[in-house]
C-alpha cells in the first residue's frame, strides 16, 4: 500500500425491516469520516440479500440514493472476493469492516462469523456477544448469572405453546399478573411486540409474536424511568454518562433535548450522582456478561416506586446517526462523533491483533 490510509469496508442495507435506517446511518458515518486517514469501500446489501460492492471512495457520496450502488454489477461474488481477498493474497482489499446492519443478519452474529472466517478485522461485538445480545432469553440468563437485577419474565417455544398453552397461560398469570409485554425473543426492532391486559389479549399477543420467531418472551410491566448508558472498549471498557428517554410531555424545559419524534432524550439524565454511578457500573457488568467488545448500549429501568435499577437489555449495534442516543451519550462524555469512529476502528484492530496471537493447535 503506497498510501497509509486505512480502507474501511462500510456494510449497510440488508434483509431486515431496518434497511432504510441502515442507509441513513451509513450516510451519516460516511460524511463524518476523516478522509485524510481513511478511504471507504461501500458494500450494499439489497433487501433480497444480494451484495454489491462499489468503487473506493476518497470523499462521501453527495446523496443518500447513491448508497444503493446502482452502477455496480449485482454479482455478489465480486463483493465476497473483496472481503476474502486477504486470505489468498498478501494485501487485503479492506483493512477493517464496519457492519451497519440492524436486526437479523446484521447484529445477530452471522455477519460477524463471515468476517471471522475471512480473517478480517471488524467493528463491534464478536459472534457470541452479538448472538447473545440478540436473543432476549439467553441475554437475561447471562445477566442473572452476573447478578444483575431485572424484571420477572416467562418464555416458551412454539411447540410448548401448541401442546400446553393453558398451563403456560396460568403460569404467566401467577408469576407476572397483568399487564405484560409479549415479544419475539430474537427480533431487533420493536416489531411483533404487544402489551396484554387480560387473558384474551395475552393469547392474541402470543400468536402474533410467534409469527416473527419460534420463541416468545413475556415480561412483567414495570412502571419505571428508562435510562441508557454507552459502553466503549474491549478488555477495559468505559461507560458514558447515562441518558434518559422520556415519552413526549414529561420534561419540557430540560436543556439537552434531542427529539426523535416519539420521545425525547435527556443527556445527561437528571438522576442523583450515586444512581448515575450505579448505572455506569451495571452497564460494564452487562457488557462483560455477554463478552462484549467495541461498542454496546445498555438499557435500564429505574423503578418509580423504589428507585430499583433493573437491566432491560443490551444493544450491540446501537443506532448510530449523529442524533442517536449512543453517539450523543459519548459526545456529552467528551468524545465527538468523529473521535468515536476513530476509537471504534482502533478497538477493532486491537481485538483482531490480540486474536491473531492465539494458538489454534498444539504445534
């Protein structure tokens, strides 16, 4: 390589309901990169799952539409060759991959596995953390093991529901009462989720959730504030200031308001310093519990009745436009959007280099 620029493979689009969000994120990231340090190789995954690869960019696209790489041949083989090029030759076409796919195939460990096989560094969580962070039931078991408080829940698969639905309903009513939230165990966005107030709506909600997954989780309703903390790092992760999400109408006068249409984000969250410290500590515990790396956003409930902190979930591929909670949490903690991108790339390379030194046989 004549120039010392790093080539970043930006992967976006994808076969999930969050295809358009992914395009917006990719466009924002592309416009924030420092092109004196990096050049970008765009990889677009169509809604049908076809991969397209564009030309190397030394400046961002002018329009979001250009991200769809209309001129590129629709041969997925060309894209795969670029990703796997490092295996067959000394020089790889890409130095680090940046997956910006939310939901299925993007943050569930599958694309991370592809990068592992191609032996290429990539930003964010590894295979295990991605898969665990996508499965709400597995995630909750890991949190319980790590000693984190969380809300009560029940879960079951489709065949149990088919054969023992009455017994399962009684169990849910005894353990959780009403109202409850019913969710597919594995879906990234809020698709397939409903609130059930009684037995009739519970049955409907479960049937609905099973359209999206083979496993369903039911959680008790918690009257709580919703707080979120960003985590950044590998072996020695750091936590950001906490932020709060309030549904419109609760805080009109708070200074750092960011509005995404449905709710407002208050950053930093208006909480007592000891609560903020406990949230940050718990976020690091959660990150380590799923064996996270790179970035993660940890989402908490702070129960209104007694102030108890409960972990809700972690998101290993948090929203990443400049107006998303994760980058804003870090901005408020003193790390700009551009500096955050630099740090994420450093962490990806650091993790890769660490793994390269591990032995895989007894030689």
